[in-house]
C-alpha cells in the first residue's frame, strides 16, 4: 500500500505539539542555569570539577547553602587566595610508590592525613545523606569522618552505614544535661573523639538574605524556592528550614560560651577532645591549658566572622604556640593535593575537607565522595614525590616559601 503523504493538517498539528512541548519544557527549566550535558564521574580529574556538576543537579538555594560565606565573603575568598601566596620548593624527586602517608591523630589511625569536615544536612544533597558520605569515606582508604552536630540523620544510623572511624562535633548547649545526652549518644555510636566548635556564633549570610527577599531562599518558603528545596531534602536540611525570628543577626543559643562549660565537658569525656575554630596562638594556648587534646584551625570555611584572616595565614602562629604533642588540624580553602602539602609543611598534622566532599555527594552520591577523596589522596602522593618527600615526617617549612599579603 502506498504510504500516505503529509497533509497540511498533520503538519500544522505537529507544529502545534512542538510549540506546546517547547513551552512545557521551558516552564520546567531554571532560567538561572544553562542546560549543558552533565559529565560522567570518570571524566572529572580534579576536585573543583565536581562543583559545577553539583550546581547542575541541586536546587539553586541548596547549592547556595554550600557555596556562600558570611557577610561580604571576604574571608571566603581569602581562604583560597592564601594558597596562591605559598610556593612549594622541590627538594628532589622520589618514587611515588615509596611515599608513606599513614598517620595517627588522637588514637585514630589514618591512611592519609585527610578527614571529612563536619557539615550540616547532607540529605539535602543526596537521599543517602550522611550515610552516603560515610560510605564514600570508608571506600576511600577508610578516611575518618567528623559527623556534624546538625547532621540530617542520627549518629547511630550514620555509624552503622560504614566502618571508617568517626568523630562527632559538639556545639555548646546552655543546658548541660542536654550536652551530656548528646555526648552519650555520640559515644554510644562509637565516636572516637569530640570536636567542640566555638567559632560559629553570629554569622550573617548576605546571599541567603537576598534570596529570602526574593522569596527564593533556603529559609524563604516561597512557592518557587521553598518547594523545590523541600522536595529534594525530604522536608529536612537547609532548603526546608524555618525562617528564624530574627533573620538578620544573632541566633538564639549563641554568644554565651565560657571556660566553665569547656571545663565541664572535658571532665565528662573519656575520649580525646579537640576545639574547632581557633585563629590565634593565644587562644590555642588557652585551650591547651584547659585540657583540650587538639587544635582545629578553622574559620568555618569563611562562614563565621567576615574579615577573619585566612586559616593558612595564621597556621604557623598556632603551631608555634602549642606543645609538639598537640596535633593541629586544618580546614578552609583546600581544593588539591598541593594545597594539602602546603598545609602540612606549615605545621598541620591533618586536613579536613568540607565543601569538596559536599560537591562529590551532590554530584554522584557516595561514589562521588569516594572519588573526591581519592583524587586528593593521589594528588598529595604526587606532590610529595615531586618535592622529594617520601614520608610525612620529612615535611617541614623548608618545603615552602610564603608571601602572605
């Protein structure tokens, strides 16, 4: 039978369907994004390449929660700029296969001097939430993870998901009975150390405020922003959080921290305790005098007080202020293995990775977390080999030249 040719009616009908389909497609697209092909994970070779994939896959407000810094974001920018002011000085070359990266911090064995920083609400990034992060960290050479006090899943669920060592973050609670309850839960789940965070007290995020005023922010609850964020986060996490009573400044439960509380926590614990958020040698020395076992140099990734110094700039001051037996941890701004090597050369014993791990989870789930950490591990080994460092113990300040501004 002869095939019937196209008629004017069928042609016009097809055009109408195409126009309707284009209109429907346009209504489903976010005008703030382009819609290029999302690459496969194996195509990505550096940690920073995971950020645009996370951006492409997340609701805008959820991505922004990970990306922003406090106020004008000076410190956020300076954290990265500071790494450009430190040069590596090669001391020869060694075989990469001979490089030794294992260490032990506060009784926790590590195959690399790398940990996962505490950060909130991973379930807003991927349905597996912190369980997925723990799985990815475990798959990446058993990388230790610090669980956030604001995790979207319970500590016992996160602990049961995988086997790499876990520490737990404590935000001070005015009710000490509540503090004990939180600590008991973390310790029962197997936390090997407690990290008390003291720097995140009255932060102010201009990007979030602007979005909220546009009815599209993580705390706005508007039809466009709130609905999209809540759908992915399952009603939890930054995208679904309720607006604070005073969205412009000091949140409740902050700006009261004191030494009496710190001393109470130290006496209550039977595991090591680190303090997170130290930026001066004077403060570091005081925390050691009050019984803290480790100093964690951090400005909360530029999310605490804007115009704080970058953490890299103050690292040597803090290392020099505390006894050699006190390990110094570091975060804020790390994006590569050479960044890690610079940090170790300036005196840190281990680094903690925050945003990059979140990009990996958002982009590809637990496998993305694993790949991010493996990239950083591989880059650290390469950087050590190319600068003649066969062992962590040989890394010191002669490996770098600093030009801080």
